[in-house]
C-alpha cells in the first residue's frame, strides 16, 4: 500500500465494496440500481494529526461524501474529518 500524507484535518479512506450496481440510461446518465440512504463504510489509510482518527480504523461516511480518486487500481476517498459519521469499534 502506498504511503499518503494528508492535511491535518483530512482523512483518506479506502472504501469497502457496497454491493450496489449501476444502471446506465440511454442518455448516458449513471443511476444506482437501488436508491439508498445507508452510509458507506471505509478504512482509514491516512489521517491528519488533528483529525482524531487513526490508520486502520473502520468508519461510516455519508453517501457521496468527500473526493473520490483511484491510485494504482484502488479507490480512495479524501474528506474532512467532519464528514465522517461514526467510527466503528
């Protein structure tokens, strides 16, 4: 796993697969097959010193929270610590 360093209030997550599939409409619009308000789950892979989270911690985040990007074939989400709903113990 690559080493990341994030700003002091930011958290970088590796997201777990949600199992939801997508439907592509004729217009090209991508729609989730199930509309769900359930939060997404991820693992902290980098955390700023002021974030209050630690690497390896499982967390719940709101759907569509943060900025999503791929690096070496893995999907990551970068977000402010306030966008995390809960830490799983």
